[in-house]
C-alpha cells in the first residue's frame, strides 16, 4: 500500500490540491486531486495564504510532524478536530478524492470525513504557536 496522506499539508510543489474553500468557509472537494507545481504555488501565494483558500495533501511524515502522537502512533490533530467540531457521521460520506489514502480517515473513519470540510490550515496561527 502507498503511504498515507496528510490532508492538512502546506502548499508546496508535489502536493496534491484536493479541495477549494468556498465563500462559507467549507471545503468543496475536487473530483480528482491535482498535483501542484512551483508555478501554481508561487501564484497561490499572492494574497491570502494558499492554505486558507485550498486544501492540500502530501505524504504523512509521521514522527517528522509536530502533530504526530508517539503514544498512539498516529496523527494527534484528527482526534482534536473530531472532538472540537463534534459533527456526527452521515450515512453517505461526501465524495473525497483522497479518502482511500487519507491518514485521518484511516484513524477515525467516517467521523474524520464528517468534520473535514470545515478544516482550513492557518499558517499564521502555527507561526505564533511555535514562538
């Protein structure tokens, strides 16, 4: 099996664009992910941070990520999102182009999907948190 994808990646060449944030702040998923290149990333960095307007996925780096929970050997962020957002899983999940390889889905199943379309990465918040 190919490695699992982090559905909260940054905009970088080689990342997969899989969703666009709409005017209501929800993510509209693409039918198929699009691998972005440096030209896209440079253009997307004009204006607001691209991570506030798009959702990107890239290979989960496990222990190399500050969200990795060594105790559970998984992403610690998805559990927090499910708890805080508290959206219940519907019978029919929204179509998602990365679900089969999504780290969050593999850990939390339908609950991860139920809470995913409101998740937008905030780079400025992360910069302040690491200071």
